[in-house]
C-alpha cells in the first residue's frame, strides 16, 4: 500500500538517503532497521511529508503523494510518531490525544470519546488528566502512539517507540502494537530492539549509510553478510563465519 | 455545552449593573476605556495567548479599525454602523494579509513580533503623512449623539455598548476554545511539527486566528473613535495600544478567555490607584504596568486566572483528602 | 531634481550617521548572537545613556567625549546587573519571556526618564557642534566625523575582543554550544551577563558620540530601536561585520530618502527594508553568526 520509490535526500553536501526503495504490504508489520545515522528517521520524515526528497517518489495506494503537505498526508491516512517525543507539553493527556482525534471527528464530544477509547487501547486511561510533561518516558511513548492512533490512520509509522523502555515495559507494549495491527492498521516501524523486530515483523528492510542494503524475513536479514558488516564493521561477517565454523568443528 | 460561559455571564451582568449603583462619570470613563482595551486585548489573546503567536503590533488593527470607521463617516458620510462592519472587515483583511506574508515566510517568535511592530509603525508614518487620514492633525468626528450615529451623550449607555462588544468577543472566544479550531490553535502554539503530523493545517489555522484577531481589535478601534470622536496617527497606530493589548492578557492570564478583561481591569485599577498616590508624575502608571508585567512573568506566568486556578485546585485537593 | 553634489553630500552624511547606528546596533546583535534574545530595552537604555551624558555636562560641565570614561563602565555594570539579577532569573530560560521582560524594562526605563526629566527635548550646547570640515566641494560636520571615526574604532575593538581575547572565546563558545560550554567549566550565567554588559557599554560610547550633534528626550529610544533592529536584521542577527555594513546602508537610505521624500516620509524606507528583509531573507544579507 505504501511505496517508497528510489528516494534520495540531500542536506547540503550530506547524502542522508541514496536511492532507497521499499514497499509496505497492507496489513503487515514491516520493520526498518539499520545503524544510527543510517537515515531511517529522515526517510520517515520524507514519507510523512516533513521533508521534500531531492529525488524519488512516495506513493500511497498507488497514488503519488510526493508533493503533498504533511497534514494532507495525515488526512489520507499516514500517521507518524517522533523518535524524540513531541508532546503538547502544556496540555494534559486527554487534550493531547483529542487533537489527533479531531482529524476525523468535528464535534468535540465525539473527538473526546475517540480519545478516551484510544487511551484505553494503549493503556493510558488512568493518566487522562495528567499533564503530558509529568509523564514518565514510557508514558510519553504511549502518548506519542495514542495521538497518532487517534487520527485513525491506515498506516502507522513508529520511530523507535521502544527505545528507552525497560524490558518489562517493552513486554507490555508489544501486544499493544500487535493489537493495533490486528485492528486493521498497517505498521512500518523503526526499531533497534531486535527481540521486538523478530517478534513482530514479517518483513524487514535494512538501511545503512542511506542505502537499502537488504530485505527479507527477520531471520534471513539477521544472517545476511552485508547486514552484519553494516552493524559490526567491514570484515566482521567473515570473522563471525570463521568463528562459528571453528565452533562447529569442536 | 455550558463549559466556561457561566463566569462570562456573571461578570457581564455585574458590570451591566454598575449604573444602578453609581452615577460617577469618572467611573464610567474608566470602565469604557478598560472595556475598549479588553476588546483590543481579546484580539491579541486569540492569536498570541491561545495561538502562541506573540504580536507587538496590534496597533495596526486598532488603527485600521479606527481610521476606516472615521474616514468612511467624515469623507463619505457612511452610516456609523455600516462603517463599523467595514472596519471589522478591514481589520480581518489586514490580518489575512500580514499573516499570509509573515506565516508563509515562516516567521515565528521574536521575528513575528518584530514584523508586526514594523507593520504598525509603517502605518503610523503613512497615516501621519497622508491627507486622507488628516495627516498629523488627525480626524474629528462631528458630535451628533444618536443611536444611528453610534454616539451617546450618556456615558453609562456608551459603557453598555462597549460591554456588549466585549460580551460578544468573550462568547466567540469561549466558543473557539471549546471547538476543534481552538484545539488546533492550541496545538500549533504547543508544537507545530506535532500538530502537522496529526493533520493540522498549520498555516490555515494561523490565518484564521490572525484574521479573527484583527477583526476584534479593529472593533476596539471603532469604539475608541465613537467615544472620543477624535483619532490621530499616534493614538491609532501608536505603540501604546500594542502594549496595552499584550499586557492585559499577560497579566490576566494568557490564553484564558477572561484573561484580557480581568487583566485590563487590574492594570488600570492599579494605574488609577498609583496616580492617586503619586499625583501628576507623568508615566507613573506605565511604570507600574511594566513592573507588574515583569513580576507576572517571573512568578506567575499563567497570570491572575492561573493563580486563582492553582489556589482552587489546591483547595479542592485538601477538601477531597 | 537635486544636483549630484547634494545627493552625494547626503550619502556621505548618511554614512557618518550610519557608523553611529552601527555602534548602536552592535550591542543588539551581540546580545542576540550569544543569548539568542532580542533586547527590546536597547533603545530605552540608549536614551538613559544619553541622559547620563547630558546630565554630566549640565551638572558638572563634563565634555561628552570625556564622559566616555565614566558612562561606558557604568553602563557595562548596569547591563551586567540587569541580565544577572533581573532578566536571567525572571525569564526561566524561555525566549518568549525574555522578549516580554525586555519590553517591560523598556517601558519602565522610558517612563522613569519621563518622570525624572519631563518630556522636554534637551541637547548640549557647544560651538563644536557647528564646526565643519571642508572636503573638496563638501562641508562635513566635525562632530559627525568624530562620531563616525569613534564608532568604527569601537567596532574594531569589539571585533578584536571577540576574536582575540579569552573573554571573547568564552562568549563565542557559549553562543555556539551552551551545554558544552557549561561542561568545560565556563560560567554561562556570568558570560551572559558580560555579553549583556558589553552591549550596554557600546550604548554608553554611542551616547557620548551622539550627544554633541543630537538631542535627547525620553521617547528617543523608540526611534533608535527601530533603526537598530533594521540594521541587525539587515546585517544578519549576531554578525558584527553585518551590523557595521547594515548600519552604513541604513544611514545612507535614511539620509537619501529623507532628502527625496521629506522628513516625515523618510522613515518609510527603513520600515520597508525591515519588513522585506524579514519576509524574504530572515538570515540577513550577510547571514553570519558571531
Ligand atoms: N535536517 C537535517 N539537516 C542536516 N542533516 C540532517 C538533518 N536531519 C538528519 N540529518 C543527518 O542525516 C543523517 C541521517 O540521520 P537520521 O535519519 O536521523 O538517522 P537514523 O534515524 O537512522 O539514526 C545523519 O547524518 C544526520 O546528521
Ligand atoms: Mg532515528
């Protein structure tokens, strides 16, 4: 349903993304992984319309949306979360989520109703009256998720929503993400927590230094030579292979 | 949906009842000025308080309102009420133009404040030089009290007229705060990127806000000429009204519906008290305003209404426990 | 139309006034470059400095040029104290608050001057104000010439201070990376206050150079603040060379448009430049940082 076609993004002299393509199948949870500085967040910004790509196109349901403003894309069903959370700090949790809900509900009462429903879905129902700035890291991540979800998106872009959470918080939020997909929302997620990627994603893309270097099932991608080298440095795949061969011999 | 309207009605009724208690012209003069400022300040509050786009140049809307109304009446003999509508439309249009130019250029924060100030100053210089505006000697409206001319020889009557304007502005603002547009405006104030990601059309929201804001402040300018029957460039486009329009919501509570009215009463009340102590020292009331502004920012950035809310929350928490 | 001689003379006069505008704008741009705030009280502070120069002359017969050694350190201390004890603590680190606080300070200073000195316009009577230097076909005011040269000297001193001294290095470090500067042991609050003090000190010098040819009243700050903002926006917020270039340009524009459009409409040129630069090129013509 979402296609990134040969996108290149330059910041002055810096080539952040170079000729990257990806394809998200409707109803899937697709992963986007890669080392820090690979250009993943930049690619999300391009998909959501916050940045105009230097080259390439973005298509949603086969319609070219490369020139559309971010709010138009949100209306057509793309919602994003921010890696660095961007709460409306002066508002409480319910008001934060309601802003998202207003995208599809004009009446205040309906929007508030929707916001409460989403809050229940992500486990924020007890914090509705709390100020957004008083939330814990985990709470803020949930809020980021809830606001995006309240726009009733067709595709949800999650940028490292698990980063900064402890293992038990991660365990709590994984079923939430799966239930969002099960409710019919397609998900594209950037994630460093490999356990979650293995657990959730059907298909994974790997971005390194702005280039899409591999794609496939999580298991296949993890054994890909190019991917291992991208993460651990040049020649490391060979070293690892030799090591495991040695172990096999023993 | 009654949320917020209760206090608007109570306060309006209280002010409307004052002619039953006093017949002091000093009091009515004071109240008329405060109400005119509260109306101008409500315009500022919509854009600056709720929408977070601080303007230093709301004089431009005040002046456009004042001059449109007086030029239409003196040069073309247009009826005062029709001139009022034209003036409000002119303020709204000016807001759209200035907003389109500066928001399209991405101006925010201090830059937006400075460009609004520059527009106001530009208009002041032009109004001071142009023949249409009466140049440096200004424009006089002919004294002809009648309902059709929107002039009243009785001060309490004019006060009620000004109060009606303020009441309408309060209801409009409250309605906005309760609505989707209000939520979008607050979202733009708090975080533009997050708002965009949630489908808020940031530019359109800002433009709507600045055109409504310009309309309200222009209406205040009209009230001013209808009351004093005189306008010149230094009054209409002078920095004094830009500052008054900003100070009242800051002190009363920026972004709160009743903030401008409460702030205007408090500031001018303090000003009168100071004047009665300090006698005829020029500028003493403005010095008090400035000190109050700095104190509010340092110790109570949510203004008087913010303080009251904090107190009542604390009280409620104690009562509940 | 005007003869070329008159227009060129207006341009030269504009350059001379523009040099002083540059000096006035220097403090504003410095404070913006480091603190990232717009000091709205800049014009009112200049008015206060001009009253100080006038007072020293009227009360003690001190020559304005001699007053430099008194007014400059006093205004440095004043600026230091204002930032350290009023603006810094009251703003809670919010840029919008700083803008509003400096607005409050400007109202306070302006009206304190009004309360103390009344609204009369005052100037320092001296023969020097009328002495002229002949340069070819042009007659140039000696006092303006001294003011312009003095301003440029001070601008160069500022530039040396910023680029060659430890204080300047600390200021630039804070301007670039507040947190980093704090980590390497720079006292950020102190550096902020020093910067603000330097900005006010520049105003002190400017006041001494202005007073022999100019007049002062409590509202004079408003006129200067408009000019100084335009200069700073034109030259690029935070750029010292930009402030000098911007000052000279604005001086010429004001002088020539005053000649062509008359005194009252002459100011329009400045506002139009200001608005156009902000709308079209908000980084300024020379968009560099300190
Ligand atoms: N607005 C920008 N201007 C200049 N460079 C940027 C900008 N945004 C990102 N970059 C650069 O692009 C590269 C990719 O960054 P990012 O997309 O955040 O990586 P990731 O999310 O994969 O860690 C980095 O080198 C970053 O510094
Ligand atoms: Mg990232």
